[in-house]
C-alpha cells in the first residue's frame, strides 16, 4: 500500500506548483533578511528565522492537507466555517489591540490571526455550497442570497476589527468564485449598479479617518499631504522607482537600509525587493505569482469535480488578490491597505494560510485522475 | 488538457469563465508590469534623485565674518556666540514646562501668551518646526537651561554668532551694522549664497565691504536615516561622505584707517553739544582718522534686532541718530568757504591780495543790503580771512564771478562724491550761472555774493571740506578718502594693502596755497581772529577757518515752538589743520545749530588737535594734560540777520 501510494505520489506530484512555491518562499526569506537587517534591535532582525519556522510549520500542515483526499473536507466545510466564525468573534474578547485594530488572538508567546484562516474556510464553504448546487442555468440575485450571507458574516466581523484589507480580500474571493458560475446578465448589472451607489455611502459612514486619509493621499502620495498620510506610499514609490533596471543590490537599498520604508517586513517587502533587484527582479517575482495563479486555474480546469474546481479557483483567488493588491499598493496603483504578499510578507498566520492553500491545491492537482 | 476518460465532466461547465479569468489575470499583471516600467524605467531618474535626497543631508558650515580693527589694532567689530531658545511644539509639555521656562527666561505675561498661542496653533507639520522663543539669553539663563536640559523636552538652545561692536555708538555710522536678510531679499541673494538666517551688512563698512567680510559658507554632506540621525559614512553607489565636504572660508579681516582713541577724543570734545559731526583726516594721505556723527545709534542693538520701543526711539529722535552727518548730510559751509573764493581770486589773478576794501558793516547791492558782523574798517585778503569779513568777499565776488568760483570749488572736490565708499554719500552742491538760469530763468548777481561766503545754494559735506582743506595745506594734492588701510587673513597675513590714492592735483599755485595756510594761522593767533578765544596757550600750532552758516528760516510745525529758536540758529563750523608748518591732520567740526563758529566749533577742534597731537609733541614720559573744553554752552537765540564770520 505504501509503495502504491508512493508511486502514485511520484506520478501525480505537481512539481511546477511545488517548485514555484519553494522559489517564492526562498526568495521571500532572503528578502526578509534584507528588509530586517538594518532594523534596530534584535526583535525585528531575527524575523527571517521565525519566518523559516513558520514556513516549516506551514509546510507540515500543507503535507497533511494534501494527504487527505480533499473530498473529505467537503463534509466538514460548514462546521469548519462555523469554527472560523467563532474564532473571529473570540478576537473581540481576547484580542490585543495593536495599532488601533484588534486582529489577533494571543496563544502563548505567539498570536494567531483568525481572519487569515477565514479565507480558506470561506473558500471551502463556498465550494461545498456550489458543489451541492450543480446548476448550469444562469443564476439570479435570489440565488446569490445564501452564498452572499456566507461571506457577509465574516466580512462584517472583520470590518469591525477593523481590517479593511482582509475584508475586501474576502469580498474579492467571493466575487471571483461566484463569477465562475453562470450569472444572469441582469443580475450582474444590478450588482454593479448597487456597488457603484454604495461607494459614496461607504466613504461617508463606514470608513475610519485613517483609512480615508490613506485614500486621499493615494492619488498624489508625494504631494502636499506627504506628512499626513502619504508618507508610506511615497517612500514606497521612491524605493521602487530608484531600483531602476537592475536594482541597488542585495542589502544595499538605501530606502530600506536607512529606514525610509515603513512596515518593510509586513506590508512593503516588495518595495525592498524592487529597490534592491530592480525591474528585472520585480518582473521575475511577478512572473512567479502570475504562474502560481494561472496554475491554480489550470488545476481547477482539470479538477475532477465541482468541489475541487471551486476550491482551486478559490486558492488561486487568494494568491491573485493578495499579490495584485499588495504590489498595486506598493507601486502606488492602489491605496495603502494592509494586505500581505504571499510568502514574502512576514507573518505566521499568513504563511501558514498560504501554505495550507498550496497544500489544498496540491491535493486537488494530485487527485485529478483518481476515481472513486 | 483534454481528459479522454471523461468527455463530459461536471467541471466543463466552468471552462469558458475560467478562460476569461486567465485573460483577466494576464491583464491585471500586465497592469502591474506597466506600472513597474513607468516607475523603474521611465521615471527612474526622478525617484533615484529622491532616494538620494532622502539619505543625504547637507550640513551647512558657517563661515565667520571678518573682524574689523582700527589702525592701532583695537577691535571695532567682532563676533561672539549668542544663545537662542527654540521650542518644538510637538515635543513640549505646555502645562508642565511653560511656566518654569517663562520664569527662568523672565518672559513677560504677554510673551507667555504669545508662546502659548503659537504652540496651540502649531498643528501637523508645523508642530515639528522649531520656533524661536527668546534670542540671546544671558549666561545665567543659559546655565539654568543647561541644568534642566533633561527635563525640558522640546526646548533647545542654539548657538549663533552675533556681531559685536565693542565701541558701541562710537564711529557707528562709519562701521555700520548688520541684520538678517529678509525673505524678499533672499529671492535675490540666494544665488550669491545667502540663506535664511544669514546676516548682511546694512550700512557703513559692514555694507560696502560685505564681500570681503562675509567669507564663504562650507558644507558637509552626511548620510542619514529616516529619523535624521547620521548613520554611516558610506552608502553603496554613492560617494563617501568625507569627499562631499567644502571647508568654509572665513571672512577677511579689515584694518581701518580710523583711530578709535581719536574717536574717543572727539566724542569727549563734543560734550555739551547734542548734534554735530567731525572729520579728522591725515593731511598728506587722505586717510580718515575719525568720522564722528552725533547722536549715533548703538549697532549692537540694531544688529540683534530692535524692539518696537527702541526702534521708535531711534526713528522719532528729532536729531535723527541714523543720519551720518559726516558724509550723508550736506550743509551750507558758511565762511569756511571764503578760502575757496580767495583761492579763485588769487589763482586767476583777479585781485592783488594786498588791495584793501572798506568795511562799514553794510553793503548795498541793488535794492538789497548785505551785512557784516562788525565794522572791520580797512581789510585786505589776509585780514578779511582772519576776521571773516563778509564785505570784502562781497566785493571780490563780483570780480571772481559765479562760474569761476564754481570751477575752483569743483576742482577741489566739491559738488562730487569723494568716493569714501560708505553708505550713501551726498555729493554736496556747487551752483553755477546756468543752474540758476535753468531753475529761475534768470541769474541774479546777488547769488554770487551769497556763494562767495558759502551761503545761498552752496552745500558741502564735512568730508569734502576736510579733503579740500587737506589739499590746500598739503601743497595741492586732492586725495580719495580712505577708510580701509589693509585686508588681512584671519592668521594676520596681509592680503591687500591700500596706498593713498590721489584724486588729482588741484590747479592752484603753491604760493597761493602757502599764503592761505599761513593766513589761517592768524584766525587763532591774531587778537582780532574769529577763533582767537579758542586758542590754547602752549598748544600745538594750528590754523583754521570759522564758519557760522545761516540756515533757512523754518517753522517746525509739530515741534515745540519754544524749541524753534534752536532750529533757526546757524550752524557752527571750524575747519582746522595742525601744525601750521608741515600740517599732519585736518579737522572739520560742525555743531548743528550751534551758533557762532568761533565760539562753539573752534574750541572743539582745538581740543581735538591738542589732545591728539599734543602728547606726541611733548616728552612721552610726561604726557600733557588735556585741556578742558572751553566751549560755552549755547545761550539765547541769535539775531536773524544774515551774518557770517
């Protein structure tokens, strides 16, 4: 049995997925080393070591996630989702307030961010829902009520932390998954109109002042408001732009080394990378993420059931939206919201979530030929 | 990838939309790539410059302003450190520290309120800008602040150099003062290297020698991190910090021709006279030994910035302390001018100096009657000068003529700026026939009579008079006045030495100059001489010419009428030289509205000459006692009749 399994693993193992993931992880640790090397005090300087621990933990969990046939997850989808919601609520009871938001549950000396895992749980829940609703005719707004409710609950909880970045990621993941299914054109248009109308209302009533300031300074980050909100975005642009073709070299980015990049290890590691490795380095890294996303879509296309396909698209959506929003914000295309770059940003919950997603993708990929 | 085993899988439903997603993902990443091209390729120069600017900070290295010394090496202008107190609103704890700070610095309630207002108004970026609370605190205050430095967050003491003038008001107009460049001036002066907070010479030597005194600032570039701290000397891809340094060049030191000891003597001689001026020159070089203008201002106060009250006091003072009476103001020279009328007559052999005229104290000219101070009886040129007889000069003025007198006067430096090169020098005025024709459409011969005795429209500065008298007593050389003798480097090496500059030889025969020089000795020695009362027995031999210049009768509308008499009093003049044989110095004294020249100006001049030259003549081990001033205090209003003697 073991040899059969081993053989099957060898034949079906998704090498491109594995290699791409390893490449991003390795480059990410190296970049993290640079990003934190100039920081004062050992608390930050050792983060790359911790990141390696997180990677190891994440990899182990990923192996487990890949080992069990993913169809078992379908059964526990809603239960897991419910546990995730419970954890989100627990945040408000136990959470620590860090820089004005309450996102983490402390566990020993670590802290755990339930909203990260919520992304995967949401994808599983939606996949289960769509798996059990094998309709091929176009869906109307009424058909979106149940999945909409599924996503709305965690979004509301996360917005209350507040964490606009993660909440919007959940919304984008939901949108990406629902766009897989056939939607009536009228429903799509209605959604678009409602969305457009809600923008000013959101601005007026839902956004916090610091969030508004970031949006305002986003348009001209290095302009007049550079000191009242545009600082991060502006220094990030300076870092990226001054990288030119080949960059300033490893450990030699002045923006990074001289402390002009804020949150260089969590939100802005791409700026560090772009500054030190220039356009070529940035392009290579972007190519890796592009490949990862496309590969997830390919796995979805060759998945043997709807659950696997939705799961894969969901994982692809997680990668895509994280990468796109993070790089977009670092390069000034998007306003600054705290969205991490998968495997590049420091953060235990983030790393483990991403690797779990990779494990699930591997799971689907390896089982595309297997029949019950 | 087609799955042969399962031609119709349930996943096939998603295929078209998955394909659309692939396209969408490509588009999204192309967008990111395009943005990277924009930032890292197209705009890379801009961002690279910004990145360099981020880590590089230029520390300006101040240069020290040159020191000004007098001819004997006494320091006239130097620099001292001043300590200014700044507050950074973002860091300061208003409630806790402001009260203590105010009591330590002795701030008034008004000032405290102003500071509080400023602190509350400072928001956003302004909260991080230092704001000046008090300038130039005392040593005690500095010590107190230093003691409590650790408790006072956001309070900084910054040392800046401040110009110091040890002699205060003495020679203030000639030395000048500095103050800070204004924002409007900065636009203009920036390319010359001036920065906000720099001082610039505003008047006198400080202004005209600015380029020498100023020096050139240096800089040091340092690499910094985001907190502004200097971080390291080397940054990859950028030059090492030590190569990005330019040493400041200190300003040049100036050695003046002025003698501050003599300035002191002059100041003492002017005691009891509120308004006046004096010039002392070296007769044989044109070097200026003293420029004295009273009242004066204290350049120490003006340089550090006057408060409102001090400024009002300066501006409202009726004696106008800001005016330099030696070069900026010109006056009717009165009878000191008769010398030039005489030279014009002698030079063109208009008359024989031995010819006498009868003085009957009145002179009828047309319908007007011109008067003289006394009944001088028979006067020739020599006695007319000694006794300052107006009638004699009225008589010869008709022979000399307006234009001949003007020609001689201009030749001796009148009507043109002397070129002393400080502040705004007045040129004086020498009227001519054509000037009257142009102004009045007619020329009255009476104008010549007035011009002959230095009245009417004739105007001269003290310096011009001094230089002209010097040219008479030195045998005919008109010099360019000289204030700066040499330029030195801070270590004392002489960089430039300025020899006396001859402006021209005046066109008067030496024997005529000799005649005038000898004759003017009689003004003091002759019992009838107008300055005989000022003669000091046993003093240095000297000659000179008195002047009592009528001033235009004026009403002082806003002034106390009881003081109007003062402003209608004539100016008292004395232009002197000493010793008579081989003259060394020329002294010109003006007491504004002082009255009679012989009574009020001459004693000042004789005292100056005696105190300055006297000790040098006698045995150095037994210095001669300075004679007290014998100048009587001005009393009573003189009669309004035109008199000059």
